[in-house]
């Protein structure tokens, strides 16, 4: 009985550990390889490729094209407290034609600000959310 209890306790601890999430900020370098595996093309973290706002983000910027042709830019801020100013920068520098729809094409996740060319399909957004890495 003690052996079975010990085994159950060990399994319980292992299962509990699987759901642990890190509080480290997401980064461009950590996210880049996963997006390429998910079929995104032209994935780059070079500041010259990702644009001014994402290029100067504290944890890097990333740009890539989804399998459906939707271009994604991600600015990885220092932390979640920095997201609002990066969102404001994207809103202020967006083409006038996009400004009324900016909330449709911009999402955030912790320290990552995602901006698409058109509203992403749910599977595109899900793939990116799963790829965000420290």
C-alpha cells in the first residue's frame, strides 16, 4: 500500500509540473523557429525587416507570412507593462485606412503585440499563440 501511495504521489507531482508556465517574457528569437515549423514563410527577426516599432522592441521584433498570406508583425516588449505604449505606437503609425479596424488586426499576449495585415483566422492566431516562447 505504501508503494502504491508513493507511486501515485510521484505521478501527481509529475502531472502538476507539466502545467507550470514561465513568467519570462516572450522573445523574437525564441518564437522564430516555431513559426517556420508552422508554415510561416519569410520569418525574420532582423530589425530592418520587421519595421521601426518592432525593430526597436526590447525583446526583439518578428515578421512572417502565414500559409494563407496574412503578414504578421510582432513586437516583443520588455514586459506586460510596456504593451500599452507599443500598441499606441502601432495605432498612431498605422495607415489611415487601417486605423478604424486596428482592434481587429492587433492582439496582445503578455509582452507580445501582434499586428496582422487582415483579421487572422482562428487557426492562424492559435498557431502563433502556441509558438510564443521566451
